[in-house]
C-alpha cells in the first residue's frame, strides 16, 4: 500500500477545497437560492479560505425549462458576475457541465471573456468519449478542467482502468473519484483513490474526491483519501446536497491544519442562512432510507421519493428494496 502523505499535524499545500453548496445543494431546492444567500456564501467562502466555489450547472436551456428552475441550474455569465463582479479574490469560480445535458459549444465563452475559472465535466463511465471531447474543447477555450466519473462503485474494474487511461491521455487537469451512492467505506475508497492516483500522477494530473453521506461516511472517506494524496476536496455548508448530502464544509475546515482555512465565518453563515433554509422545509441529510441505498450500492432516487412523500415505514421500504435488489 502507498504510504500516507504527511500526518494529522501537517499542512499540505496541494490541498484545494471546493465548495459545492449551490451546485449539489441546488438539487434539494431546485436551485432557488436568493441572490443574498449566494452573495453571502461567496463572501463567506473567501473569508474561510475556500479555493473554489462551484456556482451550479451549465444546463441546456433547450433540454430544461428555464422557468422551472432557479438561475443556478444554468449559470449565465451575467448572473455569476452580478454576484462576484470580476472576482478580484484569490478564490476561483467553478461550474459543472453534464455530458448530454449541456450545450457546451454554445454556452461557454472563451476564458478571457468569462469570470469562470474551472469547468467540471460530469459523466457516467460509458460516456467517456463524449466527456473527453468536452474536456478538450473547454481546455482549448482556456479553462481548468475536471472530469467527475459518476457511479464508479457500480463500474467494472476493467472499465474503470480504461476510463482512467483515456483521461490520462487527455488535457484534463483533475480526475474526480465520485462516491455517487454513498456506498464506499474508507478502506475501499482509499483503494480506489490509489488507482486514480497511480494513473494521474504519472500523467501530471491531480485527483479529487466527491463524497455522499448515505452511511455517514462522506467526511471519513474524504480525509481517508486525502491522506493518500487526493488533493481536490468537495464539501458543502452543513453537508447540503442531493439526498443524504455531502461532506460537511465545517467538518473539513475544522480538520485541515492550514491556517488559511477559517471556520468562524462559515459558522456565522450557517446560523444566518443554513438554519432558516432547513426551517423553511428544504430537506437533506442522513436518514435510514439513504442508508439502505448506500448499503445496497443503489441510486438514491427511491429514497428521495420516500423522503418527499414524508413516509416513515422504514421496514416496508427496506423489504421492497431487498425484493428489487
């Protein structure tokens, strides 16, 4: 096994913290965040030392009805600039583009005309050729690029090796290990991370991790893979994200020893903005139904429906999942 990079007391200069609150959290409230919320989160992230803030998706306006979603489903340049201006801070701006769900040739400006710094291309493993086409196009426009391969816990090892080899030969800057179903444990998360790292390091690329909290392991998995060399780390305020949510930013900032990261501003934001969001009825976070889908390595859509229907018949739900396993 590869040795750990440093120890609990050390500062790792390669670490980059990525705030995905608006993007993954937007899946909980249809991206209906107020401008005040987004502006204050932007200021909070700067004060907290966060390295990248992901504003949302660049989704196709031909595939998705603009009236049915908040603006962060589409991340128009003007909407981002209304929050950040020219972004004179050290923090970089990121967006996500899903393979097959965006008009990347039409909706992205050349980097010198955009306040966006990094684009994260999200795909399933069978979409690798299309993902690489997007990566190369966006790289040529001047953006930093990531590739987030989703649902790898259900992919075969041969497929994954081939996908990683393809990315190693591409212009991508960061390859993301994504625990889409919250089904990984620290042991197999670190095993997978080392596969990614072995390929990425040879090609001069970085590796990132995006965890989901179905089994209350998003933070544990994040710091485990970080200890072996993963450097781009996703987190969200109070773990806000689809279903069971993500690694909580407050846990991650409290763990990292680099003095550039500051917890106090985030706590102020949580008090003023996150708690009212929960009180208003926006739902996310660990619950039994998400644990079931995590343990069974399944997409959380059934658990999300269970939550939205305000059901509490956990035993029946679990039996129905086992019957369909």
